[in-house]
C-alpha cells in the first residue's frame, strides 16, 4: 500500500500505532457519529451526503440553522430540495412509497435526517463556543 493510498483510506500512518486508537483531529463525539453512520441502512447512506452538503451550505453566521427556533418553512424547503435530488426510480415499486395520509414517507425520512444533522452541528458549534461545558 502506498503512502497516498493510506492517507485516502483515512488512517494513514496512524495504523502502525496500535496504542493510537483514533485520529488526532477527531473528538469522541465525532468518532461515535462516524461509527454509527457506518451502520445506517443503505438508503440512509445514500441520502446522508446530500444532507451534509445542504447543511454545509447553511453553516454560516446568521443562518436559520443556528436560530433558537429554526423556521419550519426553511427546514421544509431544504428537505424538499434534497428530496428532489434523490433518484426515486429505485423506490417506485415499493408499496411503502405510496403516500400515506397525504404524506410521502421518503420525504419525511429526508426531513428527519436533515433535522438530525442540524442538531449535531448545533451541538458541535455550541461546544466550540462554550468550551464544551454542556
């Protein structure tokens, strides 16, 4: 394995040190979050990069994402834009894809993933600003 391949694999030279169980720039919460995301079902793993990209675009000072009470309309708009970018052709035959009580389960799932990502970013920001006293 070349050095460049090691760096791209995510561990690099730290694999050689068994007493070094984590990457030095990651804290415990980030490692746990990364580990649990690896356990997501396949559908969630496909949606997660789109959710992260949408949150990256909203992560600036004064963003609705960091308001004390985030605007539900903006959350719905962002989740709708993520939903529109999904390849829904793979799910058309699924009976659960049918709308239930006027709602689409996949769009609701995207909204839940978005809210979860927003929550984790708010916690990370709060920890950095307050020195992790929470």
